[in-house]
C-alpha cells in the first residue's frame, strides 16, 4: 500500500481514471441520453438565417447576462410562457461552431424579463427596434442599457431602410431619419423567433407548481368583471406600447385615452384590433395580433377593453363577456370565409 502512495505515477493515473470515469458518468452519459430521448417538437419552426445572425448579436452584446430563456415550472413564471419549458424546446439548438457552444442561452439571472416566449408576447418589430434604441421610450422604469450603435442616422430613407419611430423626447438632438442597421434587424428577427412551440395533442403540458387559488372568471350581464384584473391584463399585453397612462407614444403607438375606437358604443372594431392587430394608420407602427398570439379568452378581452374604456378619463359602457364572445365568433367566421 505504501508503494502505491509513494509512486506518483500510480497516484496520477488513478486520479485521472477516476476523473474520466466521473466525467463519463455525470456529464457524457446524461447528455447522450438527453440527445437520444428528446427530439424537436413537430411544431418547432427552424431559425432563419437572419435569426441565427441575430443570435450572435445577442451573445456578442451580453444580453444573456440579464435575460433567461427558461420558463420554470413555478406559478410565478406563468407570465413568461403558456407552459413550463421542457427539454424538447432546446433539442433543435446547435453549437455555433466547433470551438464555441452557445447552443442554449437559458441564462442564470433574470434582471430583465425571460425571453423564452417573447416572440409571442411582443411580436411587434417596431416596438423591439424602439426598445433597443432607447428602452425608456417604451418602458419608463427600464434599467436596460440603450444600443444606439445598432442604428444609423440618414438624411433620407433609401430603398429597404427601416425607420425607427423614435419620439422627439428621446431623440436627444438627433436630426434626420433613425434607421435600423442589419445587425438591429437580425437581432429583432432572433427575438421574434423565440416562441414556445405548441405541444402535440397526445402530449400533456406540464403544470405550473404552487398555483394560487383561481378566482372565477365570469362577467355579469352588465359588464362587471369578476375575478379578472383588467388593469393587470392590460399591463401584461398592451401597456408596453400604449403606456400606463393610455397616451401611447407620439409617432409610434396611438393613444387609447380619448380614442374614438375605444369609446365607440359598438366594440366590434376594438375587439377586432385586439384580436387581429391593425395596420391602417401610416402615422403609427403596425400593431400585431395580440389577442390571437396569446390566445386571449372572451373574458380576458372583456376585462382588457373594459379597463381601456373606463380609464384615463374614458367613460364608455362596460361590455359583457357574452357580447365579446359573439363578436369574436363572428370575426373568426369571417376570417375562415375569406
């Protein structure tokens, strides 16, 4: 035995063998098992070339230091995705090259919001570009740094240029057209590609743990919401563009305060805009189909529009969920027949 401890070759080879054995047991075998037992979901959309280039910009600018891409199976994470993340969500991600991994960017710190499903939560390219140029323009309390080097200023727009609708208060004396560079467009393409794929019908979605007691989501016939917080739903789905005060951003996102669409006694157009988006006002950015993207229910739509119709000095009647449901069914039928 003493010969063993006195022979550095035996000690070295034994330590090396133990290290290799543990590496195979703890790291390599589980990795092979994960690779063999988890395939990309059939509804997963492969990344475009622009999105792959944007991923490199995301890594290069250190975004992973503040943003995670993993919806944990805790109820508090339900705001970031429709379901907890599973291994299959990352099965189609590959190494950057032989020397660099960065396949998954799950992150370890959530200083900013989780981005695993941000492509569904915030699909507006205009919003994302403005947020990159100056985060405080769309989120007043944001601590995210601005990335002005991803943009350039031009006297006139050229063919294919994408102008960013920066409000005057955030231009800081910049004159001319603020245009997104290819890097900015690629980064936004990457962010828009981050979407939780729909699970196959035969696959049960994992549940969030430690759920709070659910409140009833009925809405009475006179339009009174019971159990749904319209202000919270507005904050989660609409506030980033239209702002907490409902005044929007001049030249970027229209105001809801005093809006004839919001105040119209017939809420059909308002519900259509919430569910299917809007692209008919040249003075403002395109609104994505928020309601359709996040599968808002009639009760949730009723809570949101009733909040908008009764806040910031607006004083329109509350719309009952039954009326909202009829309009949503009509809009869905019209879409199918077109």
